[in-house]
């Protein structure tokens, strides 16, 4: 790329100015003036790193195409450098900001997601044929505000609570959707884990309470939250089936694993439960402990997303579908339709 093609005003300066300010603040923290009056200057550096620099950065990108969620990242970077360049004995303001600013920021993010989630759900109800599900909606909204890795973490936590507590309505399969839980061992495994946690929690709570241990209720609360998470994971397997959307195949294992594959990237599909090639990825989180009946091979590498945005590349993937032959026929049908459209175009 020719350097003359770079738009310095819109692509470079919005980052260059905050970096220059950050460099200047680091230089001040190493100067003799800082050593002469560390307490007062530390307060100024902290406020500049956490408030002034992110605010200046926001005004620089406000009318540009740079994602606004990078302001959150600028704030996090500022907080990181506060802990790195300011001596521990001079970190007077940091505990106050950590106590009050971060909770306000978290509540603001949560309120923003809820407001936009309501708008998205209203739009979704007006378009019943859409395959967009709750997790996809929350993830999209979160990515408008936060960096991708943080957005996926927040989306996962919100979706777990939604499926675990709120959403109990039965979801019928639509045309082009295929369940994966009816004839697999995934639900049984998760129910077994929940049973073990429930029994152990009851026993531990009783023992600790008899001993007068104040941690009894804390451990019980954490165990109940773990049960809620597993229930959310379990229900997400039922609520998020494998689906086709135009020229894309969405493979989902609840909210725990997912990938989207373009139909023209599919090299072969085999209905088989036999051992797979060594480099084959598994859609199931239980690996070899859960059987498969479909092996999909691609022409080009795709990305398999796991919990909290963990990524793995793959070209061959195995998974279980409740109606493999019907899925195979439907996939072939969609591929033929796509190829026909491509030929006409």
C-alpha cells in the first residue's frame, strides 16, 4: 500500500495525539519534578490518563468512522499505565476511581445493552422469519460499545442468565433449522454435572454451617450461580439449533461453540460416526465423550469460536445432528440453489 493513500487526518492523527499525550505523561512520571512532589503530580497523571486522554480521544473520533467502543479501550489502557508508572505509595486517587468510576461504567454499559436489546427484540418480532437469536443480538450490541473480546464475555454472561432464568418458552424449529440435543449425550452429561454440584453443595453447606463457618453461605451462593450457568449452557443447546441463512451454514453448540460457513466453502460432507482424521475439530465441548454423525470438510480455513471468544482454526469439523440424512439433503439442496444463483448472476 502506498503511504500516500493513508488519510492522516482521519486515520492517524486521532491515534497520534493520544499516544503523544501518553508518552508525555510517562516522561513526566520519570522526571525530577515528579520525584520532588510525587503525591500531587500522581493525582494529575491519574486524572489525565483515565479521564482527559480518553475524553480527548473521543472528541477526535466523534465524527469519524473509527468505532466509538475504542474509547473504553483507551480508558482501560490509561488505567493499566496508572498502575505501571505511578508508585504504589502514591496511588491515592486510583482506589477511589476503582470504587466509583468502574461500577458506574459497568452499570452504564449494562443499561446501554438493555435499551438496545429491547429495540432489537422489537425489530425481531416484526420480522418473524429472521434467524437472529438472543445471543447474536446481545453480541452485536456489545460489540458496538466494547472491544470484541470483552463484548463476547459480557454477551455470554447476559445470555447465560437469560436462558437460565428468563426464557422458558418452547422454541419450535423453523425451516432450515436442525436440533442437536435430542439423540446426543450432551443434555444428560450437563444434567449429571448439575446433580453432582447440587448434592455436593447441600452436603458442604450442612457441614460448614454445623461448624459455624461463615463461608457456608458464600460457597452455597457460588454453587447456585454455577448451577445457573450450567442450566443456561444446557438450554442454549436447545434454543440455538444449527441453521441455514441464505448462503451461510451456522453451526452452533449452544453458546459454547459456534462457526459460520459459506456454502461455497464446503468441499465435502460425510455422514459417519467413525473415527475422524487427526486434525478434525469437534463442535461439541465434550470432545470424544460425545458421538458425531456428520463430518464436514472445507476448501478454506474457518474460525471456530468457543466460550468468551476463544478462537481455533479448522478445515474439517465433526458434529452431531438429530436428523443427519435430512440435514444432508437440505445442505445439498441449499448448495445447488446457491450454485444456480451464482451461475445466473
